[in-house]
């Protein structure tokens, strides 16, 4: 957040990682869909959450969610499908939240990578960092 204003012209609160916590586990997307115990992610990846959002309560049974995961893991969220701005952990969390609750992850999270890249491209420093 200290360097961002000089490079892209505005402060950046953080670079968001998103996951979905349901059925006692956290599900997230990186090198494919991964899972960890509900409170294990910070220790596994040395990242502490700065914010947790309650997106709702699900009535979807765990086996139905497992079937959905199996489907998306073979397609949109397969390991090779990761893209920094178009298909990242935030997009996975958004789709999982919609499936489970009908609610979405805030747009400020899902659009952040695209917005930062656009701001960087418009920066006078773009030739040095892109």
C-alpha cells in the first residue's frame, strides 16, 4: 500500500485472496480447487485474514456441493484454468457463494486484479514493470 500510489496513482488496501468456508472446511482456487480445515489456511500459507464476510447460510447438502465441486474442478476451475485477472480465487469464491447461498462476493474483490492491471497499464511507470 506504500508503493502503490507512486506506481498506479492510488493506495491499495490489499491484494485479496478469497475462499469459501462451509461444512467445516475452506475451499479455494489456486493450482486447482483446494481444501483445508476451516482454520488451517493461515498456518498453511502464512497469510492472516484481514476481513471475513458472512455471505449467508446454505441449504445445499454437502454431497450436492461435492458434486458441484467435481464438475467445476474438471472445467472452469481446473488447475490449468487459473488466470490472474479473469479466473482466480476470487472468481471461484464468488461462484461457490452463488451456488451455496445465492449471494455474491463483493465486486470490489472480484474485479480488483483487473482494475489494478488497468491502472498499472495507464501508469507512466508501465514500461518499467509490464
